[in-house]
């Protein structure tokens, strides 16, 4: 006949043998959630680094465009006199007064 001590010993052996099924499932779920969170954190961090690099590149491009714009504006202010405007129109835009004829010679 089994005594109360024998039953307790069996329960102790069973508990000492490992985790129960619900405990194992909870532990697995916890590990999965931790891995998913770590993966998401890594993805967000990489995206942040990429965006910071892109921001730096765009700021450099913006500074270069501002310099270019300032140079163009400075040339525009210098070009307010009619002689400068006429020179640019004739040399760069191939503009002529009505009735004028352009003769071009080849370099050879």
C-alpha cells in the first residue's frame, strides 16, 4: 500500500525532472517575443542611421545650392547694366537684333 510519503516523493521526482508543459510554452512565447522586439529594435536603429546619413548629405547639398544661388544672385546684380546683359545674350544665348545676320567660321 502507498503511503503519503511515497506519493510526495513521486511528485517531487516529477517536479525535479524538468519544466511542466504550460511553463515551457510560456518560456518559449517569452523568448519569441524578446527575439521579435530585438529584431524590430535593430531594424529601427539601422533605419535611423540611414536617415541621419541621408540628412547629412541633403544638408551638404542644400549648402552647395545656397552658395550657387548666392553666386547667381551676385552675378545678376552685377549684370544690371545693359552692356553686360547684351554681351551675355549675344555670346551665350545667340540672340541678335532684328535684321542682323550671324556669320560663323569653323576653327579649321
